[in-house]
């Protein structure tokens, strides 16, 4: 965690950020595309340019601003809930959006869901609290325990699926309670690529989209980092000295990100191919259709596909309670 009292600039190490080596990158990306400097330059083959330590933060914020404007992610006076996890990508998202409030009039609120994972969640919560204080963004913390659910193996959910299910269930409820128009998440280019590759490998044809319009019961969902390589969020986090929790969740399966090596190799063989692949796949694949929710959950009243919403199904299973036998679905 960076010490805010320390006046020394945080370390910026382009070599460490380029784990696959950067000798292969074309010559023109070793020079900053903004100021022409050759000092402390991070090659960004995805954008056919290099960015130096001094120019990178503003260039990244500007790119996110342009992406958000082109895709109409935010409108003036929107109230945006930024989902923060304590990790570097959502830290970069929060800092960029907080800085972009000067260029576009919107209100930002950070949302952290505390899963109560021993030795991990408290550290993430501390990092998020510090980050929000620094950027003057109000933080809403929701404890999973307050809903009587925990990230643990339950029915057909493994630990990570249970955690994801709890988040997906709570974000729209928090958005309604806090009167938010939009929910923003910190998924990056590599996350999107990985989701699409898994979809294709399992024979499905749905692609995650950068913008999901608001539904009858859900707020609009946006992914401002959809086209941003992770290396840039990592560099931004280093340069700005953002608070984040560097350790991984103890439940995180070690092979989850194995596909990311494929993308690094692809970029190496053909610079810019990651962005082209993502753009073209995004056009070829369909949006996931919105499932109808004709019922009101018996326990909480939330709109649901069955007589119980996923959150209440999980709660009942975790507490050894019966599920309705005459489910209408
Ligand atoms: Zn520069
Ligand atoms: Zn429910």
C-alpha cells in the first residue's frame, strides 16, 4: 500500500508490466505518442503508440472519456455507482471516473460488497475506503452477512459462482436504494476477451457488451474499461499510487486467467490484433437476451424467474431450509 505521506513518486516499471518481454514490439511504440519522449515509455501496441510516465494518466483518462462518449455510457446528471473490489482495475476505474467528473457533470458513488472472507475482505475494504476518501467519492458498503448469505459452496454454485451470484443480486438492489441510474464495473479488455473465448469454447454465442441498457428492474450497466488493456490500468495504478489490495482472493482458482497468455501471444504475433478481435467478435456475437421475471420472490419480494430469487434460494440452502416444492417454473 503506498504511503501517502511519502513525497517520492511511486515506482513505474514498464518492464515489469510487460511480462512477455517488449523487445518484439515495433520501434514506433518505444516513443511517447504525446510528447515524443523516449524515457520511461510503456509500449501500448494495442493503440499503436507508446506512453511515457508523465503522459499516461491523462491519455488513459481521455481515452476512457472518448469511449464513454462514443458509446453514450453516461449522460449529464446521471448518478453512477462504481463497483469497487479493492483490486487494481476497479481502483483505476474509480480514480479515472472521479477525475472525469470535471469534464462531464455526473455524480459518482462507490459500492463495495463485503463478502466477509477472512484475511482478505477487510484489507480490500480498507484500500477502498482510503481510495474513496482521497477522491472524495461517497462509499456505500454492503455486508453479504447482513443478507444471511456467504460465499461458500452451495447447491450448484461453487465458491466463486456464489460470490458472483451475491454481487449480481445485490448491485441492482443497492442501485434502487441509492437512486442510481448507472452501474459501472472495472472489466478490462482481457476480461472481455476471456469471457468471449469461454463462450465460444462452450458453444454459446453471447458476447458481453460495453453498455447494457436499463431493464424494467435493473439499472443501465456500463464497462468503461472494455477496450483498455490491463497493463494500462496497472501502469495508471502505479503512477498515481492508488490504494489497492495486491493479494488475490484465497478462493481464486489459480488457472482462472490461463487464457490471458493466449492474448499476450496473439498481440505479440500481430500487434493490435486483441482490439480487432474483440471488436469483430463483439459484432458477430449476440447480446444475452434479458430473462423474463414473472414472479415476486416469496421471501424478499424481488422480481424473479422462479418463486424464489437466486439470493433467497442460496440463503435457504445455506441455512438448511426447504425450497418451495411447487415451483411454478
Ligand atoms: Zn509523454
Ligand atoms: Zn428473494
